[in-house]
C-alpha cells in the first residue's frame, strides 16, 4: 500500500482484509468491500418484478334480462319451473356493461 494523501484505511466487510478506501466499493446492501475481489453486482432476482395491469373484465357477457331463475324442480320428471324476471336480491351487478369493458 502506497501513501495517498487524504485516503484512509478500512477493513473489508466481506473478507476482513485491510485496504485503502479508494480501493473499496459500497455494495447494494451497504457493505464496504474490496473493489477487485469481493464486490459483486446486485443479482436481478433481488429486484422485484414490475407489476403489469390486469384486464379486469368478464370473458362472457350477457344481459341480466336473459337470466332465468329456476324456482323449483320436480323430483320425478326433473322438469323445472322458470321465472324470467329481473333478480332483486342484490347478488347480480346492476351496472351497465359497455363494449369498452371487454
């Protein structure tokens, strides 16, 4: 080690050797390490991926008027009684669906 004015000695956080501060680098996790032997770049796996927006739409659309509610089913003939009315129980979404939602 030669004398460099204004430089100081540090101990590498990785290997523990005594080096000059000008020969060391700071890592991404704040370790002061040797620039030539101990320093490694940050691996891309430690960076979280960029979230992409999801398409939040229903793949099959039908109007609420086309829904038929089954009232009852006869157990012997397996025939159902259907009432084609609008559901009023609040289970279905009553907002209008446009072509922009697809």
